[in-house]
C-alpha cells in the first residue's frame, strides 16, 4: 500500500485498501489505511465514496474518530442533494448523542440541524434541536436564541401554531430584537390569539 501511495497509483490503491479494510476491520493498520483511502477518494473528487469511508470509521470507532464523523457530515452536505443532506443530518444527530458537551459537539449539532432544514425535514430538525437543548447546546446565547427562532419557524411550517409561539417567545427571552418581536406578533396573529395575549 505504501508503494502505491508513493507512486500515486490511485485506482490500485483504492481497490487494495478497500479489500484490506473489508478483510481486516480490527487490524491495527486499518484506521490508517481507511484515512488514506478516504483522502485519495476525496482527491479524485469521489465525495460520496469518501464520505462512506469516513462514516464507517465514525461508526466503528465512535468518539476516537470524531474528525472522520465531521468529515463525513461535510462531504455528504457537499453532495447538494436530499440523500446527502439526510446522511449528513443522521450522522450529526448520532454524534450529538455520543460526544460530550463542548464546542465540538456544538458545531456538529448546528451543522446537523441545518442539514435537516435543507431538505425540509422540519420535524427532524426540531427533534435534534430538542436534543441539543437537553444537552446544553448551543453554548453561545446568541445561537441559543437563533436555535429557538429556527425551531419556531419549523413548528409553524408543520402547522404547530402553539409550539411556534412558545419557541419564538423562548428565543426572545434569551435575546430579543426587532425581527423576533415582529415574528412573535405574526405568529400570535396567525394563530388567532386574542388581543390580551398579544
């Protein structure tokens, strides 16, 4: 394998590396070979195939391969299609569950939330949003307010008027601005709230 890397014989390297990983998943060299395989696939602009390799590393090694998980999320997102967004969101949601609270989990969660929204899975985005809140994410107050604002929009798109009003009120309680105030009034008006509730 090292000889193929040195001579840039990428097609042979890809075939041999895949065989090695399939035959010897628990070998000490497997992770290094998988990383090499994924990098070569990326270099050949085979994003989906590289994402699959990174995802397999994340699934097998968990938190030890968090960088591989993030790379899988990014590459799937770069496919710019529903299948890619679904895969990116699914991996990000899994990472939020398995990684400890911190800036790394915060960033992955944020990416996953937006991937759900990119393919109009409002319910999936809000499920992840609720998991983020339960875990104390996002870390920054500004992002917390923004998360609740996005969640209110997601609820509204699902026809869950009361939840939308509650979520935008929560957003305003964290960080208020003119735009959120208007959004809150629009949601109240759209849900036929009485004058005293406005």
